[in-house]
């Protein structure tokens, strides 16, 4: 019987979306709901498994992991892109890597929750309401403000449309900015420096990886308006976390709304947790019932297809 591991089911909800018992006659399935402490634990815990069903980039499938999990035949990831899988190593081992579809709208929705939360001081006002206080801050309006987007792809485009609906001026920059898309959305293309120095809300929507690693450091944060807010729902390493902590601690910028971090889950003692001007969510941009239903059902569908010798949604 094929041994299958479902990894990083943090909320322990996979069984709400797929009937594991129904599959017990075909597969021996084990669910891992806690993150692994390190790569050594990954190798120890997953040594006997032939198929891994993984959630986004929560457990990296590095060359070392792939080379040392000698029984591994299939990796099925949520989404059709996963930069934490070493595809070259998988190819050399003849491990089949497949993906699932994904709804992208939850991430723009969360982006706007963070923007609105920062503009109207949700963190402080909500905390104060529970402490018995009433109206302790003064917020800012979005209309007429400049929304700067790093990236104008599928997610960035949705964020731009909503920004326009709020009456904001929208600017965008990326290394491969589509000028036709800018024209279509009535978004002003600009340089990185102009974007950073002019934005009232600077929101990141580019892919992770080496190209945009440390795209925002203290150098860029120093150029931002002191009244500006930074929002990152893309990938943690795009923003240098130590530099951001300095900028927030010294009020170089007004605040940050973050859903992604350098290390995830975010360590309990991370300084971001203790900053009053940091509005934090635990990487829930894609975490919706609709997406999880797609993920888990299509993971099982892809696994069945692999077992039957006809893999689908192959990532190579």
C-alpha cells in the first residue's frame, strides 16, 4: 500500500475537505499538522513515504531532502508554482511533481484588509476597545492617496482595480512591467525610486526567489514618506526583515501590514510581534475554504493519476 504524507496541515483541516477514510483501502495516509523543526527532522519523519502532499512552501523540498528520501516517487503541491521544490533534483531522481489550481482573489482581498487596517489603526483601536477605551487614534482616508505596486501581475492587477475604485492614484514598477497592462488599468508606470518615494501605501506583488530578494532594504525604507505604509502579502525575503524592524522601531515609516516573513511560522520572540505599528497575519493570503477545497481534492486527484501512470498538472 502506497505510503502518503500530508504535510503542514497547520489547522488540522484536510479531513474536512477530503474523506481520508475512504482512501484507506488504497493508501496509508499520515497527516503532519506541526511544522518540522529542521531538515534533519524532515528526513527522519518522512523516510518511509512514497508520496508527499505539500502545502505551498511550508516545508522546502531541497536537493538534500529529495536526494535522501530514497522511497519518494511523487510530490504533489498546492498551486502550480512552488519555488521551494528543487525541480532539477526531482527530475534526476525521476520523481513526478504535480500541482493544483488556485484562486488568486483571496490574496488581493487580504491585501486590502491590511491596507484598511493600517489606514484606520485597527490594531490599536480594536485592542483599546477591549480595554474599555474609545476613539484613541485619527485615521487617514484612501481617496486621493498614492498606491504604489511592486508587481502588476494577476494579484497586483486586482489590487490596482480596487485602489482605483477607492479613488486612489495607482503607480507600478517591476523589472518586467507590462506597459499595456498599465494602460489598460490606468496605472502610471514609474521607476523603483519614484514608486518608493511617492507612495502613501506601497504593496508588494512579485514572485519570491533571488530576483527580488532584499528588494526593500533600509536604503529604500529611508526614501519612503514618514507617513507611508508598507504591505507585503507576497514572500517574506523580498523585504529585509531586520531593516524593516529598524524602520518601524524608529518611525522611519508609519507602519507595515505583513502576511509573510523571513522564517515561517514567525518565531514567538520575533521583534515584529512587539511593534505597535506592525499589523501582522500568519500567512493566510491563500488560506480560504474555497482554496483548501481545490487544493486537497486536486492533490488526491493528481495522486490517483500518478499511481495510474497518467500524471496531470505536471510541474517541470
